[in-house]
């Protein structure tokens, strides 16, 4: 643990100290509705204003509600808080900061994608992948976005990477199939049936 020595090696907390009421909220909030959870998160954000996890949770709920501008603001706030934690504690909470950065970039990507900015979404999701390059879920989502942007070559590379990461080939095959079907439906809705046939 932080400040203790064991055999010449220093051990650190995995995340910064959290207010007791914040910990209690996360423990019992699963049974709340989305509206109640959002209200509760806003309340505890005043108790622990430097907690990037709270900002990400608020951003995620706002994203689900279709409030993309507010979702972006809270995701950017999470990134700002991550910078502060990393600057103050250096490597003490490296994994904690890394995880919250990736979550924030994923939310920014989804908000951009839902708003019609596919290239912006690809850029943000690529930043998340730089933090976790072997995340199969992120690779699959990036492949879908690449297909929607018309970048077939990049999508194929991302799908291949995901297949290589999957431990079971059958799972990888079905994952790829789901990506292709999802993209085909989106293209059909936005660009017409002929373009859908071209990508499929």
C-alpha cells in the first residue's frame, strides 16, 4: 500500500480514496432507475468533485438519454480529472486513470457517432484503443465505424485483429457476423439499399 515498504518494493492503492457516501451509492445504486441514478450521481459529484468515475457514469447516462452535448461535457470533465490525478500522484493510480480515460473516450466516440460525426467518433475510439490495444469490444466497434465511413480496408484489419484476440474461433465468427449485420442495417437506413449491397 501507499507509503509502505515490503522487501524494497513500494505498493500503491489501485485508486484514490473515495468519500464513504460515494462508495455506498455505487454499492446500492444498481436497483435505481436511470433518472434516480442520474440524480444521485449529480448529488455525490459535489462530495467527490475530483472523481472521474462519477463524471463517466453521468456522461454514460446522458448518452443513453440522447443528451449528447451534456454527455460530452461530463466525459471531457472526466479526462480533465484524470489529468489532475496523474499529475499529482504520478504512477500511483496509473491503471485507474487509464481505465477512466478509455471510458471517457468511448463515450465521446459514441456521442459523436450518434450526432453524425463518424470521423470524430473514429478519432476518439482510436484514443481508447491506444490505451487498451487488445480490447476486442473496442476493435469490433471501431470496425463498425470504419465500415460506416466507407473505409473497408481499415474495417477488415480491425475485424481481423479482433478475430485473433478471441480465444474461441466460433465466438469471433459470430462477433464478426453481428458487426456486418449491424452495419448493413445502418447503411440501409441512411444511404439506401444499393449501398448496403455494396458493403455486404
